[in-house]
């Protein structure tokens, strides 16, 4: 079926979600919007995040997408109801698939969640998990410095390790057995997170689960793209498109994003 999968994030972190979409749905065209002019969303008010998300969605809808992916945990936490109220096409956030994966993964019903301040304060992961299994204990921790560390490419140095130790000690003391990486940037910090928590703690990266949900939704709607034409991937940024292009090297395993277009969506 014609029509691309539209993906938006506050910046470059959503490229981790896009990577899984491209792996699991290699025939599908995609359009990625990074709202780099207004990143980060994690410290903004809920009303502001909702407004930004609606503007992002309006831009992608103008490109005749067939499905919208909110590849930002903060926006998924607070803006999904407003988006679904105003948009008739399928909308998938990254939180619900991640929560379901954590529920399936935990052995001792002790799940940790790390994310931005807005994501943690929204208690959206807590609500999602408790709504399915009230017996699971959820311990949350905001990690606001993780995003700038990833954006700077400081994912495996002493600063990253010390920051991870400071943030994650409470979760380690709580003896969690599963940790939700509640921000699309955080998968790039898996190494230092494992150093702190140990290999026995299962790390849940919602990107793969989100891509699998997209596959199921498109199958159910008979909307999967067929044919042998090569998929087309388009990239837009609201500011500094070179930042998104540079992010593609780290997030998309070296994919060339030199054709990122700068757009105004307000």
C-alpha cells in the first residue's frame, strides 16, 4: 500500500526506533522528523509537549503517511490521547510495547524504569505496567544527563560510567531484574548500564517491540507495502540538519543522511 510510515522524535534518539523499523519492515518507505529546534522535550511542561507533538504530526500528515510512530518516550507519555483524538490513522507510541515486554521479561516482578524527568513524572510506565499486572513493583529514576551524553557521543567514557553509577544505584539497591530504557537515546548507553547493574538484569529496549507492533498493525489493516521497489527514507529536521545527519552515523550504523532537509512546522 502506498504511503510511508511517519516517525517523529524530539531529536535524533528516535533513529534507534527507525533502525528497527527498517530492519523488520525493509520494504516500507519512512519519513523521519527530528524536532531539533526544540529538543529536549523531557524538561518541558505537558502542555508544551502536546503542542509540539500535534505540530509534528500535522507536518507528517501533510506527507500522506499511513501510520504515525511517536518515537519519543516523553511525547508518548503525555501526548498520545491528544494525537489519537485528532488523527484518524493508526498511531503507535514506544511506551506500551516496552511495558508489555518488561512484564513478559521480569522474573521477580521488580521492574526499573529510567527516562527523562517528564517521562518519569508522568508515571505512564507505572500506569501501563500496573494496569496489566498490579503485582509488579515499579521503581523509576529520572536520568536527565543521559541524553546530552549520547548527543555528544560520550557513551563509553569515564563521565558516562560515573553518571550511570550515580543514577542507577537506587535501582541496583532495589534488586530489579528488568530495566526499561525509557528514552530512545538510552540504548547507546547499554554498555555502561550493564557495568552498573550486571548482566543478569534484562534491559528492555522498546524500539524492536515498537517495530513488531507496527508490523502487526499494518498486517491487520492489509496495509503492508508489496513489490520489489527499494524503500525510500526521507529525513527532516526543524534546526541544524547536520546534527541529524551526524546522528545517523551512530544510530543507523553508518547510514548516510546528507540529504536531511530543514523545515519549519510552527
